[in-house]
């Protein structure tokens, strides 16, 4: 579950995740950190050792989860990307769709082979 606060202006503001949701997010999204936290809970460590173990797990997660900015597949798509803030996947879908429509309308000269 996700908890929101309803502001006087009518907007929703994120407050916190419920316990079950946070556990699943950690399990699926950050397995190395989740394992480190579980291991720390089972051991008697000093506060400094706990902090160090968590820092190492966070660093490992950051190395594991590398966000790659996908580039559009075509030169036209790359031009569109430079001019706008549209995701590359959406640009590729639009360019392919328009190319398909253009090719469907194309009529070559001569006999079909």
C-alpha cells in the first residue's frame, strides 16, 4: 500500500510506503541491499559496522543498477530527441509507425515481381 496526504489545495502528496510494499520493493528492486539488511539484523554489530555494511550494499546496488539512456535508432529519431524531451522508445515507435504508413502508400513503377 502507498500512503498519500490530501493537501488543502486538493493535491496528493506522497507520504510513505506501507510495510509490505516497502519490503517487496526492496526484495525485487534492491536485492543486494535487502540481503545486507537481513544479514545485519541477524548479527550483533556495532553501529559503525552496520553503517559500513549498508554503505557497501548501497554502492554495490548503484554499480548493479546502471541507467542507460537509450538512443533513438534512426537519424530522424536522433534529431527529434535533440529538439524534444521525448523518451527514445516512444520516438522509435512513432518513426517506425510513420515509416510503415509511408511504405504502405508507396507504389513502385513497373510490374510487381
